[in-house]
């Protein structure tokens, strides 16, 4: 053990972050920062005889308290470093300096001189950076008189604090010190005995008590405990021997007590302990230790917290009783027991559900609601009118059980955003529950709690998230629910939407009724047909057909562009998308009924512009001249011990608002070149139809899908076989039957008109026919492909190409009559999107053309037909092929 050493008047200083090295203690530090590496190199490594350095505790700026701590701070760019002296030596001007400084290092004004016991040097690869590992032994306390810098590290003028040998010898005669020493040694001895007994080893620690002087022992013992930084500091500050001894005795005693408490608890519970309960035991120990230390004031019992939460949830009395029963069960369980966490999660749900919480409904202002609908949505006059009527009824009779609105239309036509506008008008919260692909009744109604991993259904979960019992709840894609062996979600939805039943909606997981009657339901669907009739019966369908290109253009200019710009932090000062470019996006990059892809493409342009604008702005920022020196200063101020780390706090430039610096960026106007660069080459053009019908056997149909109207090609081919019909392209039963009807009709006619002989193909025998509906991954069904199928077969057998500018739709009977079909507006719009100029429609669909905007009709030829022969007459250049043949 080191005897009192001679200290030089100056020592190189290694800062020790939030830790203290006490005399007699040994620490291992890894030095990596340039300043600490330099210090070790110059003061320890390059000296033959190992020198001494000072280890000074420093404190994080946030942990720092004002007082005896030093705040040397950063220098300005003049190169002055944080070379401020301890508080008493801090000059006035220097004090002034520190005021403006951004960051502080809080040096303690007392430290410990240390000697290196071991040094090892390493070189990091591939950077070649040198690092040191230093093992230091604390020797004696000193106080800092003045702190200055030498090269990259600090040096302090110091004065010794610990007593010299002679002073010590004299102090040891003091009766107070003698009695304090005795007391300390007794406590220390007791601790050692307890520890030795616990570890069942006979250690050599007792020998220490006999050989090491008591003032050193105090430091050594305290250094070996895990105590707070504050306590370590106060031990370091205990220069007076009496103070030091009594402090050390107190700390050793506390340590001893906590070991005893832990032991007591271990003994108590050891008997009943199983392995899986180990964690529980540790928790109990922690609680008992805290209790013993009087430390548990803020130790919130979380079950009590849960109970408080449940009390304030406002459950109806019978449910509250049920919840209390469950809570009592939970109290009796141990956290490791199976069922504990599921019971807890269940109670949390009960506590979180909005049993009574509602958003106050403000007086409904119909004019404001209309304005807001008009502001957010272009066109849709009829739909908006219907919504206003709906709101008016609610205003007159708030608890009226009006019908449930169901918006039906292709994606991206504004169904969700209209529903959200209704919520805004009613001043209610809005929540969307997606029902797409829900096949399991449990998704709506929850799983019983007996199942592992059971959960509440989507409705109850949604209510928990929205946290009020009267939100506007959007049941999205209600047509996409299906039923299978796992039950029928539609029947659960029936209960939800039935005002008589939904007062006591029973979620299997929740297992107590929940009142859904305050929820305002709105539904959306892509198509009406798949919605089960009883469900449809509860709803009022409002159709939103797709938009025409002109409507899309207006929506884009008025609504989408301003919103997209805003979402990307841009404005028209930065990015302009001219009308002509929006038109090009609509024609070449999107082929949809709604505006979702259009919005996506506009967002891509905005993103790309945002990158440009941001890059421009960065280059206009002048980097303040303080920034560079600041980082290097920070680098040098702190030595990097194992525990000493630094953070560089980013500064703004000269205190200036960064965004103001960028005000004058040039406007970016989107042109065709930018479109191609950002969105890629055009995805659609008007030539597609011509290319695809370039060979006989292909015809162009119009169908109605969940995405609105679509152009559907039909391809037919023939090969040697047994007269079979092959169909591919994921077809439903109805479409398969249509194909059979079409083939039968053509075969019958072919015999009549000798078509087969003329074309060297015997349609009746030895030929298989294959009909394919491209886009094979998309399921298709419906009767409206009848006329298209016949046209394709006639084209195949007559080896005549179908006109590429003509598309058709219509159901056909076996006798050749053409029957009307649905979705005319969408189909005509789809044809228009594809650049098709002629559309063949069943005559009885004439009335539906009223829905099609006249601008679209003006550019198209609509051919109304009664019989399939009329279709064929129009579908081929020069009229029906066999009629021509018959003429020959
Ligand atoms: P849906 O629910 O029908 O699939 P959304 O409501 O999600 O469609 O609409 C897609 C986007 O198009 C939204 O940003 C919406 O605001 C916008 N939009 C759709 N129709 C209109 C319209 N008529 N006026 C303004 N924006 C519209």
C-alpha cells in the first residue's frame, strides 16, 4: 500500500466523467480521444520513470448543479480553451466569458493524484488511431488552484490535501480519531465476516484490517461499493479524517444492513421456491430492500393503478362488478402464473374502453358543413346533397335511427374522405375499420378468452383506440367480407348495424355487452352485388362512379396539388405543375376510375422537387465560422476515459432561423422531361388496343371490376383436338357459361353459313378451342362478355381482324338477342381512357347514357344493338364477315 507520496506542484489532468477515483482504489481506463491519448503519451508512456497524473471528476452538463462546480465552458474561435480556474480562482473577465458559452464542463475542484500501474498501447485498424489502456492507482487528494491547457489537454496547479506522514502520526494520537477508527474497523470486520460466510471462503481481507492504515482503509472500502456519484464526491471531499471515518462507517454499515435484509428474505422464501419463481423472488427482494431503506414512497403498485383506472372508466354497475371479480382473481395470482398476463390485458381493455366518454356534439351548422364538403371535394353534387340531407335529419332529430350510408364506387373516388368530412361536420372523432378480406367472424366479434392469444374484435379494438363511444366509424370495404368455415362475418355485422341489437353488442373476448348505439356507422364498398342482401337492406347505397379526365384534372388542380405540396413542405413558390402536365399524367401514367394513382404520381413529383429544393437550400447556407473551431475545441476539452464520452450539440448558424436563409429558391416548373425522369416512361398510350387486336381471334370487351370500368381483351385460338372448349383467366361460372353459349351459337351459325368450310376449319369436329381472358391473375365473372366472346370466335374462324377502335359489352342469349348490362357509365369512361372511339352497347342500355358526361359522348360513337348480328356488323371493317362472304 502506497505511503504518502510527494506531489509536484503541477499535474496533467484526466477528466473522469460522473465517477470518482478514491485514494487506494484501482481503475482501468481506455483512452481513445486525441486529448487523453496525448496526455497518456506525454505524461506516462514516453517517460522512463512513470509519472503521476491527476484524475478530476467531471459532471455532465444536465447533471450539474450550480455551486462549487467549475464551468470552464468552451472558448470562442480565438482559440481560448476552457482553461478557467476553480471557482475561487476564476477571474471576473473569465466569468463573463463563460456566460455566453454553449456548453459547460463541470469540473470538480478536488481530485486524486494517480500513478499508472500498467500501460498498454493499441493501434486501431484500419484508421491507424492510437489508443491506450491505463490501469491507475489513486494515491492522494489534491485541490485545484488553477486549470490551464497544455497542447490538447489540461494541466492544473494543485495543492496537496491529504496529510503528510508526520501529520498523520500526530493525528492518530487524537482520542476522537482513535474511537472513530475503532468503530470503523468493527463495522468493517462485521461486513467482512458476513461476506466470507456468504461466499463460504476464508478471504484475506481481514489481513487488510490489520496492516493498512485506517485513513486508507476508509477510502478503499467505500471505493468497492456501488454508491452514487454524489456520495463518491462527498467521500472525496471528506478531507478531514474524522469526517472521512464517520462517513465511511455509515456507508459500510448501510451496505451491511442491505446484505442482511436480502439474506432474511432469501431465507424466508427459499423453502417454497421453484425455479420458475426466481424472477418473482428477485422482485420481492427488491421491494423489501426498498422498504427497508425507506425508499418505496414512489413505488406505485401497478395493480392499484389499474384499479384506479378502472374506477375512472365509468363502467355500468353490472360490468364494474364483473371487473372487480376479475381483479380479485388477478391479485391472487403471481405474475409468472399462466393466465396472469392475459387477465391483466383483459382488465386493461375494460379500463380503456370508452364506457361513457363521448365527444360533445356541437350544434350542427348545415351551411358550414356544405361549405366544408364543397371545399374538400370537387363535383359529386348529388352525393353531397344526399349527405346534407342526412345531416339535416340528424340535426332535427339527433337520436333518429336513419339509414346507414354506404358509399359504393371504385377505389380513389373519395369515399373515405367524404366519410371523414361527415365526422368533421358532426364534430365527432373518425375511425376506419378495414373489413377487406375478413373471413372469420372472430375478426368482428373477437375470440373467446379461453383461446391462447385471443383478442377483441376489430370494432371493440377500434373503440379502444378512438377512446370515445360516439365516433363516426367507417366500415371500409364491407363488400369484401366473405364467409367460410370460421363463421360468417356478415351476420355479426348485421347485429352491429341493427339499432335494436347493437345496444348490447356482445364481443366474445369482452364477454360483457357494450353499447354501440352511439356510434355513427358509414360503410364503403367497391360493388353492391357481393354485399349480402340482409346487410344491404340496412344501408342506403350512394354510388360514386369514376371521374372523367376533365373531372380528374379539376380535382388535381384544385385539391390534390395544393394538398400534395403542403404535405411535402412545398408551395407553388417552389414547385408548379402546369395543367398540361397533369393532363399528360392522367393520360399516360394512370388508367383508373378514381384519383389515387394520380395523387401518388403528383406526390412522386413533389418528393423529387423536395430533394432539389432541400439540396439548393443546403448549398446556400453559410457555415458560420465558429462551427469548425467549436468541434475541435470540444474534442480537446475532455479526455476520453472508458466512462468519459462526449456529445457535440448541433448549433444553428449564428442563432439564425435556418429556414429564413433559404427564402429565395427558384421555382421548379414541371415539364415533360421531368415527368419522364421522375415517373419513368409513359405506361399507357392509345396504340395498345391496335397492337393487341392485330391478329384474328382477339376482341375488345368492356367489363366492370372492383376498380371501376375496364377494357378486357378476349383471345381465342384453335388447335387439333376433340372439339373441347378450354377456358383460362380465372373465370367464374357465369362467364364460363357465356363462353359455352357463344361457342354453341357460332357453331350453329357456322354450319348454316358454311363458315367452317370457307375457312378450312371444321368447327364441329376435331378442333379444340381455347379462349383466354388476359390479366390471368385477376378473377373475372359476369354475363356482359357474351357479345365479346362471339366476336372473338367469329374473328378467329373468319380470319378477319376486329376493328381496334371498337369495344363492346352485352349479355347474349342462345338465340342471339343482346340483353342490357350494368355499369355503363364506368365502361364508357374506361373505353374513353383507352382512346377507343366506338362502343357497342345493348339498345336497352340507352337510358344509362344519360349518366355519361356529354363531353365524353361527344368524342365517341355509341352503337346500340339488339341482336348479335348487329354487333358483328359493327365490329368488323366492312361489316359482318359471313354476310360479305354470302354476298360473294
Ligand atoms: P376511396 O375511399 O374511395 O378509395 P379516398 O377517399 O381515399 O378514396 O380518396 C383518395 C384521394 O382522392 C383522397 O386524397 C381524396 O381526398 C381524393 N379525392 C377523391 N375524390 C375527390 C374529389 N371529388 N375532390 C377532391 N379530392 C378527391
